[in-house]
């Protein structure tokens, strides 16, 4: 039996950008459109085409993108009270945008019509019908966003359904029920969508949920069960207040658990990549505990857990991580035995078997280092280098002869840390050649990083694609004062993803250097250099 198709409608560029702290440039928006198009999203809402020059430019520029699949939607509202649709300035802007899809929001809650709009209930029905039929006469696909449908239905079910009917009978292609305040619960949504499906055919029914009671994804799935065939949402659930339904989680649930097709199994593997791409474009991180796409979504800690996972993944994983482009991670500091090390090594692309002689040697070395203060839990890069070194399969990309760091706080103006500058000089061997390089930075680690990159870029131009994104310092034994052990963890990333590396020393600069060297060594190793 052919699987039923559910259509996807992304609102990241409109509702998502309402998120506190998210600002997207025109370029950002266009890159997100390309990525979502490649992922197989059906409709991408671009914003209000008349609200500001950036959105006007977006609708002009997006028409030049060679999109393969997605159709762009312009967002606005029904015509104004007392104004014929054909004379309404807002509707004219929507049509001028050139978008093939126009989404208009309209009221369905009687009290909103009377108090907020100060219109009669009949005038609101006229505004919906007139706007939809006028837009249809202009040749665009029309989506009617039924604002406050669920609150409206609770207050006056007959009127809320009248509004849907008005939109449908005037020719709206999709009628998307909006859970605007985000307060409804799944069993309520399911029942109300079922009622809506009695006046609008399922093929024309969609759902748009907010997450204020923590149920946006659950409400969206409940709506699909009750008959909705278009799901709206935003990538990572970005949106105002606590956000929207995460369209990626919805897609994974629909495909993997409910037997529907949204993007299909091949493109579903891009899920984690899309989450990271959009998050980084928004200057955010995907929360590590995020369903399906978070770094911890398939991470396992307990030793017993880890060895059971290796034998029978279904015991602790609700889905196969590879179906969504994520992977199982073993948190190695809790490694209890050979089986879990072997499983961990596999996730790093290293094939070991429990019977291999070096496995015990590697475990002993990890234990010894953990006593010294190393922790490999978030340092996959350093762990991969350690295992490969002990297997004899790793040659460092460069060898240090010496480094020196000067921290120079010239004129003490009392503005702490503002005027201090660091300078690092390193002497290094790459192959048979010796390089001496000096780098500057606001801090000593930045200066070292700059010097090291200067020294090796000629040999390894790819280091330009490796970026240090986070730097964490822990003092492990506070009692010993300056003699305490310092652990430095660096997070780096390239286009494919991120990795952690660790360095430990009594000297913070040396600990940082060790983590930095691992970061670049592992980055180059990943690239196959
Ligand atoms: Zn919304």
C-alpha cells in the first residue's frame, strides 16, 4: 500500500525569526531556503513582503534561486474591515511579491472579531471570503491561516467552523488551523481537528502549533491523526515565547513512527545536518538534548548500557540514529570494558575487535590518563588520536620544537583586560621543513592558534576550514593553588560537524596547546589529510 503523503510548510523565516535574539540577514534567509529546498520541504514562508526593505529584497532575490522543489509563500492578512479585497493595499503587496503561494491569516474567534477587530461577525466572514476569492482570481495558491482556531472553537464552535467554510468555499487551497496561544493539549486538538474535518476536506486541512504547554509536536501529530495533511513548523522549534512545533521532529515522527511520507527516507538522513545548519545560521546551537538531532540524542553513558547497545541497539534507542543522520555516541569515561571501547571506536571510524591485543592496552592508557585529569567524554577528537597512536596508525601532522608566549599589558589604564595583548612565537617541523611563526591575539591561546595556523597553512591549506568555537577551562584540584591541574577542552568545527579535544597540564598554556594541537590534528585527519 502506498504511504500517505503529508505536506510540510516551514515558517522559520517568519515565525522562527520572531524568536528572541534571532536576526537573519537577507543572505542568511536565502541560504536557509536553499537548504530547506534540498531537504524536500514543500512550502517555505518568507515573511511579510511589505514589512521592511529586507523582506521586500528577499522576495525579489528568492525568485532567482534555482529551487528544485519548494514553493515560496508570502505572509499577510485578510483585507481590512470595510475594504474590498481588490482595493486592499496589503493584499496588493502580497501579490506584488511574486510569491506563488500567498498565506493570509484571519480571525475565527468571535470575541476577537468583536473586541480586537471591532467588526461584526458577518463582516469578518466577508473579509475572509472576499480575500480568498480575490487572491485565487489572481492565480496564486492560497493558504488560509485560521488564527486562534482552537480558542475560537472552545468559545463558539459554530462560528469558528463558519470561518473555515467561508475560506474553503471561496477557493482556499489549504486551511491551516492555528493553535496561536500554544495552550491546547493533544486530545483537545485531535477532537477539534476532527470537527474541522467535517466541514473541510482532509486534503485541504493543515495545522500550525506553538509550544507554550510543551505539546507543539504532540499537537501536530494529533492533528494529523484527526485528518490534517499539511504540517507547519519551524526548524528546531525556533519561534516567539517558547517556540513553534519543531518541523524536523514532526517529520521524523511522521516518517519513522506513523508511516507517512514527508521528505522520504533518503532525505530524512539530512535531518541532523539541517538542524545544525539552520541553528548556526541563527547563531544558536542545537540543544544537546534535542530529540533526534541533538548531540546527546543517542548518547549512552553507563558501562552496562554501552555494551548492551553494541549487541542490541533497540534496547536503549527508540530509532536508528542513521535514519536521521545522527549517530550513537558512547560516553567513554564510563567505559567499563572492552566491548564498550570497541563500540565507541566504531563510532570514530576505527574497527577493533574485543579479541585484539591492543584493546587492553588502550583501556589501560585511558584509565591512566583519566587519573591524570583527562576526560574523553566530550573529547572524541583526542580519543581518536589516542587510539590511533596506540595502534601505530597515526603520524602527527607537525612536530613542535618550542613555543613562547608573551602577555603584554602595556599601559594600565584600569580598564581590565582591554589593553592586554598576547604574542606567540612557535618553531615547528612539518615534514623535513622547519617553520618559525609569530601570531598575535587578545589572549595567549588565540595568539598560539594564530601562530600555529600561520606555520602550517602552506602545507595544510585546509586548516582554514577549521574553526575554534568554544574553549573551556576547569581547575581540577583547587587546594593546591597554582600547582593545580588544569583541564582545557576545545570545541572545533568544520563544514561537516564539530568535535572536542582535551589537554591537561599544571600550566594552563600548555594544556591549551595540547588541546589545540589535537584539534587541528584531528580536523586534518577527518579530512583525510
Ligand atoms: Zn505562529
